C-alpha cells in the first residue's frame, strides 16, 4: 500500500465515522487503528503505537502544566483569590462599573499567577458574581465579564500556554535558548 492510499484510508475512515455521528475522539482512535492494522503487522503496530504514546508525553517541560493547575487549586483554597479581589477593588473599585473592572483585574492577576484560565474563572467568579448580583448587576452580564476576562492571565508569564507552545515546536521554553532568542533584537 502506498503513502497516498494509506492517507486516503485514514481520512476516509475518519470522515465516514464523523458522518455516522461518532464522537471526534473515538473517530480518531478507530481510524488510526484501522489504518495501522491494514498497513503494519500486529507486533510492529503495537511497538510503534506504544513508542509514539510514550514519546508524546516524554517532556520535562510538560510537567509544569499539572503543577500550574495544582498551584491554582492551592491558591484558591488558601484564600489568595479573596486577597487578589481586595487588591483589585482598591485599584479600580471607585470607577463606574467598579465590580466588573475588579472582576477583570482579579481574573488577570489570578490567571497570571496560576497559569490556568479555568482556575481563575472559578476562583474569581465564585466570589465576585454573587457580589455583582447583590450590587444590581445582571447575572448574565456578570458571567460574561468573568468568562471573557479569565483568559487574559494566560498571556502574562509564567503561563501554561507559554510552556506548551515551545514543546509543540520542539524548542526550549527558556527565553535564553528558545523562541525569544531567535527573534531579531530592536537594538
């Protein structure tokens, strides 16, 4: 079987399974197994599949991601979310729409510390959405502000995204020898 036929079998099986309303994750697995079974022997296919699975997660840098999530959970249970909200309230609480601005700033601060937008949304939204409702904000507006502001912390280092992206590009997350070292300097 040539490369074109193998690719056609993989894509055709995947498209057929999607047309049959099979979930995407299951479609990927089934089409990969069907293609592997039709092109490789059982022992070679098992060896290649296990080698690819181990090689896919064999990255020291990717260990930082679960630790960021753990850090977010610990900060939430330790009460730092309330302290960040109090700090944000001091900065922006007096301007019109102060609680919404506090939500945005709190999500940004918590997201940048935890590296997780989900943790920031849960921690800050769990505290601020009831406060916003008490102050007369619409519940849908409060939820929308919380959801829209949660990902802003991900662009502030350290961030899980800034670790996963270089790993996908097979380069170092370090600014010294990673992607930033290849950018032209402004000087």
